[in-house]
């Protein structure tokens, strides 16, 4: 199932402005509005899925790590009433 990488209008506008500024400061020919928008579309279509997929892999790895730690973090010893009572009596 193909999923397009989509961004909000606000983010798109900011990304285009950033591309234009980058080209002004670092390239011999600055990008115009249309060129920057087309370049952004290319990046989103061509490179966006790579970044998206890596983010999913990172999230899965982190969730697996967190799930594996649940046993240690949330595990409760069973049948502890009598041992706790004995510790209270001694202490």
C-alpha cells in the first residue's frame, strides 16, 4: 500500500521559503517560488518515503524495547503478603 508523504499547507509554505533561502545563500542561482515548490514535491515523493520508513523502523525498535522492559518495570512478585508481614514484625 503506497502512502504519500503529506505535509500541511503551513509546513509546505515554510519548506518552500527555506529552500528558497538555502538556494539564495548557497547556490549560484536562487530558486523562484515555482522551482522551490517543484523541488519540494520531488523531495517529498522521492526521499520522503525513505525518511518516513526509517522513522517507522526507529519507532518499532523503540516500542519493542519499551515492551521488553515492561516485565522488569511492572512485574510484581506474587504471594508476598507473609514475607512483607515478617519484615514488618522484625523491623
